[in-house]
C-alpha cells in the first residue's frame, strides 16, 4: 500500500522548481520578450504619429482586406468543415484514412509553395482559373476571390480537427430519439446536432479567422499586392515597412495585429471555458 501511495503522489518529471523555471524561461524567450519589443518600439512613437501611421489609406485598406477576406474564408470553412468532418466520422469508404490525412496537408505544406501553386492554378491561364475566366469572365488570381481561396486552403484543417472529436463522442441515441419523435433530418441537425457542435465550431472558426488575418506566405503571390485594387494584406504592409527600415511604423501596425490576436484568443478561451462548464454540469 505504501508503494502504491508513494507512486500516486510522485511525479513523472521531478522537480517543480526546475520544470517551472524552464517553462518561464522558454515562455519569456519565445513569446514575452518578442511581444515586449513590439510594445517598446511602438511606444517610441507619439500618439499623433501612431495614429497617423495606422490610419494611412493603404494601411486601412490592408486591414479591411485581411479581416474581410479572413472572415469570409472562416465562414466558408465552417460550412464545408462540418461536411468534411461528418463524412470522415459517420461514413466508411475506401481511402478514408488517406483523405483524413490529406486534411492536414496545409499544415505540412510550406505556405509559399501553396501560394505559388494556387496562383498558377487559378490564373487566367491555369487549369481551374482559365475555364472560369473564359466561360464566365471570373478572374480569381490577383483578386480578393483569390485571397479567399488561399485562406480557405490554409484554414480548413482548424475547423475539421475541432469538430471531429465532438462528432466521434456524440451519442447517436439523441438522433434516434429525435427520429422516433417525428423530427425531420434538417430539424434533427439544427435542434440536436448543431448545439453540440457549436462550441467546437466557434473554436475552429476563431482559429481559422486568426490564422487568416496574419497569413503571409500563401496569399502574397495570389493577391498580386495591388494597391489600386486593394489586394494588399496587412502582413505585406508590415514586411514592406521593414524592407524600408521603418521599424517604428512596422511595429505600430504589428501592435494593432497583436491586439486583434489577443481578442480572438480571448474569444476562443471563453468558448472553451463555457464548453467545459457545460460538459461538467451534464
């Protein structure tokens, strides 16, 4: 009994002080100090200079482009992410494991490679963009549509991977009970299944949205970076400022991005906390 108690009271990784110290050191080096440097560089500007930088027309257009396209892409990912997760969880078919593994391809593929591939494929002479332009006059590459396509590509895994575990644990007895009570399939989905998926769906939406706002590699080629067409993204503006050695301007814009990221992170954490409380109450 004494051995069992001592084993239960022990720790796999001994030494709280050492482990906690390593954690704080890594957190400081990788996150806290870089973020503090952004704040420090931004505070070197006066409030008037800071306001003038972040309200420049090209910066405002870049913010609108990044946030707007990321929002639309995240909503599209929510719709198709639910369908993909449903198919992968509820159906058995040949090549299911291969398809499930391909969902994470945007995580493994370098974003620059994805951007070059998408811009070539959806150009007016590409395999997909060519017919769309010739038959319907729809131009995808170097437009906002191309931006949305790229952001859908890099954001879809967040939604699918957030929904999959919930669907796997969802008891089918609730659906059967709804069918027995006379509910139609669409009613069953909106009244029984969707409420269970909503926290995971909101989490996936927040992650895809946050990733899309700060994306650079996959959108830098397909966007065209045209100031007149307002296809410049905010990450490109920051990189442009750094190339011209305008560090204060770049950090001022980066600070706004940091605030947006913190708000999205707060949103995701609130959703997860509410979900955990809901599960514990059940």
